[in-house]
């Protein structure tokens, strides 16, 4: 029985083409700046997204952490959504390792932060308070794509208030494909962007932080400090380059499969949130553990949560989506 894993788009396996690219990668010592494939990946992504420089790191958590620490000093503050990865799901790294105070505010239904609420959270210039330095957004945010008009307003807002603007773009390319625009149309509004290669793009490891020459130089020093300096990392960078060249446009297939899954579940009587990209949220309530066990018996891996998230990706086919819908339908009849 083949396994259908819908827990995340991080579970994908490298394709034969990707493995071949990794095997042929030219390598050097990246800590010395001598790995040609890493250098090519950094230059390629910086150019694609409209930045002066970029830095290849092992994980999205590290990429975001370096971005926050490069923007903020000890005792500074960043404003962020309550459900954002940089605040809720990355181990408190900004506070623990960067001594940066998070100021979380509620996320709106569309994944944005209400800029009036952000303005109210900015601290006065008073030594009683942490200094507000940065606004961090996430796109896509739990599968929701921030409108380009909102990003332009956020850029104008941060300039007006003297803040930097960071994007957790773990699924940046999902957002770009959904909007039907080049990713630069999104990233042009930000001072720094973290892009994950190991989610929908299918690489086995790696994220890239993009920003100004000065910010990336600071982040490179911080990367060494937190243990992120890698040596012959071109083997991994080659996978990222392959992903950028081959796996961006196909994200539309994941979005289509997610919508098909949502439609099937709604037809089976489930309460499903509107779908924009590759994430399907289903209200399971107290039945979360039961559906996880029921699905596992049929080779389907799910997370157990009352608000159940299922994520489509390149290793899930349309036929497998049909299997998942049938499994949920069977469960509802039990």
C-alpha cells in the first residue's frame, strides 16, 4: 500500500532529475565562499527577487532568525502575527537567541495584519519600551495569499513609521503562482525575504535569505554564530537550483488538487475553509484523533488537529486525492 502523506509539503522526495543534478554539482568550501553552486544559487535567487545579495542556509527557521537578527539589535522589537511561523512555530528563537521582543497581533481572516492595529502596537520613543524596528509578514499565510495592493500599503506604512519589512516567504512561489505574477511583484515591497526550497519546490533541504549587501553580510556572520555554516553545500544548492528551474510552474497542480480535495470533502458533508493554494483546512473538532487513526489504516498520513490541515504537494497525485476523499466519506458513514 503506497503512503499518501498530507501532513506537509516538506515530506517530498527528490526526483531522479534532482538527484542527478546533485550528483553532478561542482562544490567547494562555502564557509570560505568558494562553493560555485551555492554562489550560483544565491546570485540566481537574489536576481530573480530583486535583491542585491542572498544567503543559503539549512532551514527556513534559520533563515527567518538571521533576517530578524540582522534587522534588530538586543532589546528591539518586531511586530508579527499571532499565528505566524516566526512567532509561534520557530521555538522562540528571536527572543532566545536574538534578545528580540516579539509583539504579536491577531491575524485577519485573509492572512494580513490590520495596519491600524500595527500602528497601535508601535512603541513610543521612550526608554521604558523596547524599540519597534521591524514588521514581519508571511505569504502565503496558512494557505492564504496577501493581495499585492495590501503589500504596497504595508510598504508605505513601514516607511512612514521608520520600520523595516521582512517577509517569511516560505511558500512565496505558491503565492506568486496563485496571483499569476512573477515572484518579484511580491518581493519588491520588502527589505528582506526568506524563501524555502524544501516545501512545495521539492528540494530535500535549504532556504535562502535575500536582502541588501549590508544585511546579508551581517546575516552571514550570524549564520556562522548559530552553526549554519556548511562546507561542500553545493550538493544541496544544486537541488535548490533544480527546484527553481523545474518545480515552480507545477505548483498550480498542487493548488488544483487542493481545490479538488476541498470540493470532495464538502460534498461528503465536511466543513471546509475556502482554498487558495495547496492547503485544505477541515473542521474535525473532537473527531481529529479518530480520523487520523482511520486514515492511517488506509495508508494516509494526517495531523491530528481539530482544525485539520492537509497539504498537497508533488508526491500526491489526483488519483490519491480521490482515495483521500473516499476515505473521509467512509469515515463519515461509520
